[in-house]
């Protein structure tokens, strides 16, 4: 339901309206540069290759009608099921790696790392820009292998269901990963980032 609410703040009368996209965004675009002129943000779409941009268009087209899902299963030589990884597309550019595991008797054999490699290869080829997962903060058996595969800790979440969670992000675009290292203060901007940030 659209809202049209009149309010009074001190002696001034204002109206709050709910607008559709066509009404709202021209107003936003007209004034946002004034508000955010000193903003140091960077849109990752500005530095994608033509191939990456085309893949994002494809993922955008399918995102809401038929989102991409990936269900990987691992079997041993005897065709016994020993592990899995599954997840789904959340947005045109983001894939959520929801759950991965290896059965206890098959751990520490490189299976989990191989699952990560398979996920990254498939999802990168598909065109996703960000692959992320959520883990209990003390789940080092999963966090450490992901950090070794170039995932980074991006945020924490307190979940009423799972407790304290760490979010891990993997950026398929190397420049975007470099931006994260710069944002965190780990690395100084190189020539490419200086150009992008107009430094």
C-alpha cells in the first residue's frame, strides 16, 4: 500500500510519500551527488571487465525467476557419500555458500579444500562477484581452510539461531579484493587503486 503521510515538525508541514522507482530515482540522482560529494565509496561495477559485466547481466536476468543453485556431493572410491556443499544465488552478483561438510572419518584428507576449489571454479565461471559463507566463530576446521583459499573475514553476526557467526567473503575480481585490503588498512593503495579512488 502506498503511503501519503502529512507530518508537522515545529511550525513546518511536510508530507512523506511512497514513490515507485520511476518517480523516486530521478529525484535521488539529482541530489545525491550534493550529499555524497565527499564520499569515498567505489562502485565495483565501474571496474569490471566487459566479460564480467556481461555475466552479471545474465545472472540478473535469472536471479528472481530461476536463481542459480549448486549442490556438490563427494563420493569415495566405493561410491560412498562422504561430503557435500550447497548454496544459492542471493542477488545478481552474490552467491551464498550455505552449508559444506565432510564426514568425520574422511576429514584432514584435503576433501574440504577440493570442495572449496570446485565451488570457486564453478561460481567464478558463472560470473558471481562475491561468494560468502557464515560460520560459528570458533569453527576453525572450516574457517582456516577458507582463509587459506583467499576468503577474508568481512563481518560478525549475532544470530538467535546459531550464536556468534563470522562472515567470510571471497571476491572473484582481484581488484575488488585489493579494495578490501586497502579498506581494512592492510595495504596502501597501489597505482590502480589511486586511479579508481582519484587519490
